């Protein structure tokens, strides 16, 4: 697997995860348990932050592509 293929595969996985994470908070609000809902919303937010870190690292990695250096 090339670097570009690895980046593309990770980006695709991040997109799927992000789309699924968007379902968690609205669904958690139907649990009828404030403490559990709050914990799930907090954890979901933290996971989203970590996912954004992965995406930013990939953007930085693509920006450091040696093929653009003459």
C-alpha cells in the first residue's frame, strides 16, 4: 500500500465514523436518563475531537508531500 492509498483509506474511514457519530447524540437524548445521556454526549464530543486530530494530521502529511519539491 502506498502512502497515498493509506491516506485515502484513513480519510474514508474517518468520514464513515463522523457520519455515524452524528447519530449518537440525538439518539442518546431518548434514553430518559440524564446522567447517561450527559456522559454519552461528553464522550461523543471527545471522540469527535480525536477524529479531527487524525484528519488534521493527514492534511499536514499531504502538505509535506516530497513530490512537490523541485
